[in-house]
C-alpha cells in the first residue's frame, strides 16, 4: 500500500450555508477558477484515457469545501486579508449578473466591509488555511 500524499498547502472554498444547490455548485466553480489562474503550478498533468483521448489538467491536490454562516464568511475574509492572502470572492450580487464585466462592476460598487459574501476561495499553507476557515465545517 502506498503512503498517502500530504500536501504542504490547501485549496479551500468556503460557502455560505444558506445557498441552494445550484448556487453552491456555481459559486464553487467560479471561485476555483480564480485559484487556477493565480497559481497555475497547482494544475497537474493532462489526463489521457486508455484510447489516448486527451483531457484538460486539473488541480493536483484536493479542493476542500467548507460551509459557514454570514458571520463566518466575514470573519474568514478578514482573517485572510489580515494575513495578506489573495482570494477569489463571490457576492450575492453576482447571481443577478451575466458576465465578467458586470461581475467586476458589482464588486467594485461595494466597500470591503459591506460585501454580501456568499463564497470565497484561497490557497495557502495548510496551517494558514486552517486558521482562516476556523469556526466553519466541512461542507456536507
């Protein structure tokens, strides 16, 4: 039996616990795209099936998904920014937009302390991620 791989970093997504299923999936997809863009070295090799068909590479380590209430998201957001971490964020306003330009404008229209966060994602050393998401639970 091979020894499990222990990664020195974590990729974490934190979702607000009152989202409906389609929102959770949509927010998670958008948030991890920010991580992939910011840290392209996290992507593994491309996949190939037994017939040689090529598929896009994916993250080479697990993405952990957590859930928390509005206060937990605000606290995690503050802790991450206090540590100088870069985040991808998703606000409730983005459910009403349909493109990247309008998404960015919706975020830019609101001050940091008033963002209605429904999700955030980060990549950092394991212990740092643990401190940022403290008080949340693994997503069911």
